[in-house]
């Protein structure tokens, strides 16, 4: 896929001169820090950095080590610990109440953010130690007020890729409102298939495409939601109401479920879980704010 995307970028869009150095090209294709979970790299951004002699500054070393440390915190402390709670709620054998299902959905939202953003920050930090700058992939995605803003802050490298290679070639917003909304829906459905070949991912993409289309129609009519309504509504749309809950094949946290088997234990542990999720969200927000002010983020442009 890297070869296909890189070739399309070079030969189709003509945004970069093809390299004739086999070693530089091999490094671009096999560049390891981002392979697990992004960011998605483009030849126009990475190849020139590989081909140019680099020196690693003290600032890059400090920023890189901080990004790596924060990424490990997001992945290990936040995501892996929340996974136990999420698996307990979404285990097929469990019978959680409505409140606990909502709790699991919010926990899963923070879990996948910790996973994806953590991996991306580790990749960015590792690259900085080698003198290479990768784009910022997540930028406060749970503090936005519209679905459109969400995709400008969540997995930025993926949303810009979907925009450049699917949405714009389909016609983008150059046609009628109906055609634009159709392009949005097609783009997000194909984006769902990019995540996995299953109907759940197709449904996930269709729901997000519908959110974007409704938001487009809403804004086209000159309507705006108050700030205090836009944020909670968007958060619940994109991360709680939308499909995308953990796979039923994930192993449940048997020990936790056994400790929570009694009614009193369930209430007690769920109260602790609610507090943990609130503190996790607050900790992630504070850490991201500190991180964003400690360096100069590299962005990928304007997504959908």
C-alpha cells in the first residue's frame, strides 16, 4: 500500500520529483515508527527529509523524549487499563444496565483515543530523535462542536488522505448540495472499509457520513448550535451513539467480572470506574494542552 500510495502521489499528482536514490526510497517504504498506527505518511513530506542531511537539535531531543513518554502513558496507563472495564461491559455474557453501557461507551472512547494517539505520539517522538518531523495526528478531538470539526482533529492524516484521494476525486463540494452529501457518504463508507472488511465498519462509515451530511445541510441553512450544546451533542454522536464498540471476540476481564458479580460490588466498582473515566478524560486533556504548548505541531492540512 505504501508503494501504491507513494507512486500515485508522485506520478498522478506531481507534487514531488521522483527520487532516484534506491536507499532513500527503501527508507521511505520501510520507515518503521509509524507502521503500527500512523500517522499516514506521504512522499512529499517524508522523502525530502530523508534525502536531506539532518542534525538533531537539543529541542528535538527534549520534545521527542516527552512525546514518547506521553505516548506510553496514553497507551499503557490509559488505554490498557480502560480496556478491562470496556471488555467487562461489552462481554457477550455480561448483562450491564443502561448506565453501565453508557459508561463502557465513554470508556471505549478514551481507550481508542489513548491507543491511537499514544502510538502516533510515540512515532512522532521516535522520529524527532532521528531529526524527522511527522505531522500531528490528533488535536483535542473530544473538544469539538461539530462532526466536521471532529474529522479535522481526529486521525488528521487519515481524514486528509480520504479528502485528497476519495472526496475530491468524487467531486467534493463542487456540485449540488445533494451531490456533496452523497460524496461525503461514499467517502466515509469507504473509510469504514479501510478499517476492516466487515459490515460493522460499513455501518460505522455510513453513520459518520450521515453525521457529516446532516451537519453540512444544517450549516447550509445558516443554523448554529449554542456552544454548550454543540460539544456534548458531537461527543455523543461520534463516540457514543455511532457504531464501533469493541469486538465481541475480545477476551473479557474475567477477574474483574468475578469481583463485580454481586450487586453491591457492581455498584461499588462502577462508581470507582466512573471516577476513573472522569479523571482519565481530565488527565488526557491537561496532558494534550501541555504537549501542544511545548512544541510546534506539524499538521497535514485541512481535512474533510
